[in-house]
C-alpha cells in the first residue's frame, strides 16, 4: 500500500472514530435529557484522547494528533451537555 493510501486510511478512520459522539450530542441537544449518559465513560474517553494525542505528538503522526483532539472536543462537549442539561 502506498504512503498516500496509508495516510488517507488514517485520516478516514480517525474521522469516523472521533465523530462517534456526534449522535449523542445531537440527541442531548434535541431532547434536553442527558440522564442516561455515563459520566465515567466520557471521562475515560477524555483520558484516552489525551493520551493518544500525546502519543501522536511524540511519534509525529499528524492524523492521530488531529483526530484525537477532535475526539477530546466531542467528548468534552458531551460532558458539558451532561452537566448543563435540564434533566441530567
């Protein structure tokens, strides 16, 4: 597999994985209810995203850095919604 194809695969895989929280964000915004969202899960996801970002920085792997920053942001967003939702 060519270097370009490997990088493209990394960007696509990272994008799909890091946006996995998007449906949860949309559901909370629409319903205003975050009672069933696990804080523990999202705190673990924050830790994982931070660690993967550090790994990507140390290894100089841009797709890992980029998508884990996005993952950190989306996970943070879910937690903010969890703590500010009307019915949490």
